[in-house]
C-alpha cells in the first residue's frame, strides 16, 4: 500500500513538472511563424491584446504612467499608513528619490505626448510618441509574460536544466546552469521579456548581483522579427540567414568576453538580500536521473496555487507600474538627444571611432561613425542613419552592430534601470562601449567574408 501511495505521488510530481514546463517551453521558447514572421506564442498573445486595445491602449499606458508619477509623489509627501504598512505597496509606491524624480518626469512626458502640449520635440513621432507606443507594447508583453512566466520558472524546469547545463554555463559564461533557460528565452524570445525573467529570478534569489547583471546585459536581445525590420531598413532582407548567424556568433563571443571585464566583473556574488552565494562544488553530476531528482525536489516544495497566482499578479503590477514610467522618462530624453540636430552630442562621441573603423577596413568610415553611439539612445536609429550610405557592407555592419550592442535606453536600458538588477546609467554606458569594441571586429570579419 505504501509503495502504491509513493508511486502515485511520484507520478503526480512528474506530471506537475512535465506539463507546466512543456507548456512554458511552448509559449516562451518555441519558434512559430505568425503573419509570415518568426515569433513566439507570448509575443502573438501580446500583439493580439495590443490590436484588441487599439487606440485605447495608448490612453491606458498614458494613464498608468501619469497616475504612478502623481501617486508616488503624493505618497512621498504624505506617507499614508496603508502604503507604509504594506511591503508590496511600499516597494511599489515609494521608490528612492532618484527613481521618484524619474517616475515623475516620465508622467510629465506621457501627459505632454498624449495631449500634444509643450515643445514638439518632446512629443514628436521620433521621441515621446515612439516611447508611448513602446509603452503599450511593453504593457501587453508584461501582462502575458507576468501571468505565464511561472510555467517556465516555477515547476522544476530551471532545476532540471540547471543540472544538465551546469558545466557548460559555468565554463563559457561563469553562470549557473539554470540560467540557460532564461538566456535562451531572452535571446530567441524578446529582450524586454528577458529582463523581466532575469529580474524575477534575481528577486527570488536564484541569481546573484553579478549573475543578474551579466544575463540582463548579455542575453536580452531584440526579437527575430525586429531584426527583419532592421534589415529591411538597410535594404538587405535577402541576407537574413547570414545576418542572424553573424548576430548570434557575435552575441555569443560578447557574452563570453564582456562579463570578464569591469564593471560586470566587479559585481559581487551576493543575493538581493546581501547573503553570499554558497561555494560551488567541483564535481557536478549532470546525469538525467540527477536532473530529474532536482526537479522533483523543487516540485515537492511548491507553494499552493493561490499563492502562485498572487505572486504572478504582483509581478505584473510591479513591472507595469514600476517600469513604464522609467522607460517613458529615460527613453524620451535619450531620443531627444539623438534627434537634436543643433547639438549632436552622440555624433561627436562617435568621432573617435573613425580610426578604428578605418583600421577594420570599413568603407565610408566617417558616415558609419555617426551611427555607432546613437544606438545607445535607440536601437533602430543606426539603421535609419545608415540609409544614405552606399556601401552594402557598411550597412550590413551597422545593422548587425545595432543589434549586438543590445543596450539602448529607449527599451532594454530603461528596463534594466527600472528593475531591481544592480546596474546604473554609467555602468550601462561602459558595457555598451565594451560590447561595441568587441562586436566591431567580429562583425567586420564576417562582412569581409561575405562582401
């Protein structure tokens, strides 16, 4: 009788592991073709929600951003007891002073953009309108990703993959094996989704400060669909296969090299609560049975469904209300600077790259240099500025570089800054420069082989 009970329990645990995990893999990591473009199911759901909301999506995003700025300011001034005595509300409504200011600036930009008041350079299609439209996309992604992420993260898949991939992830990236799931979902899924997964794992003490910072800045790539948009902009759609192969190779090498340099190498291996990471065991058993045992041990400790639903809902609210105002503030400021023809700051910063580009044998190096640093503001801007360049090889390099630079303030950079992951603006700038310096020779070498 005891054996039968144990057997039933074992089957129940295995089903609890396999069914949600397979569903999570299907939703987040299985490529599909939708409307003729490669994507994933969560992105399809998010796009469908965006189409369902229509113009009301812009209104909803603007209202959320505006109200978060106003309510956060009121909570900071009045400090109501209902907020102070609730850990979730306190974390949500009472950020640090710099983030409070950022959130309030974002609410002002959202109001000016939605009602088209104030200077036009704030709410133009290339600045405020672009960011408000992006906020709608992020809102839709956060709703589905936040609700469905537990399928991928909470039912033993990370533990299973962690055992199987421990040796490879440790040798290549100095990361725990379980991060393989998040890294793959980030790279082949969606960049904003990747930041969301990484932040969630960091808050749950699955990643240390260093691990979260490395994953967030190394694997949160743009979607495959958006790489097609970039290629279309530079009129090289026919080269998608070799282009994406170049991007993947460059991204892999950057993920190996850049985290071994400051500032990422200076990040501490401590968790969000300050506790230290346990020492690694040198001998790792990566057998299938050990991996399954690790998954079963996790399933046995699962919280009740009600608690998991509450945690997922809080995660959605935290991402939507905490991140959207930051994206609106920082992204709008970044795009204003990038499009300011009277004070071309990012163009000036790109001038030192001219000798480097010439050394790599890149045609039209001076014109190309104007596109390099502008990618820090927005990933799509380099391909726009590259349109007049006649050399296909140079346009190929600029397009590939804009993807592998990865950190741009209109989305990924702002998401990282708005998350709990310990990265500041200066560190993101340095990482962006390092990724640029590492990526350029790799992409240039591939381009010389192709053209």
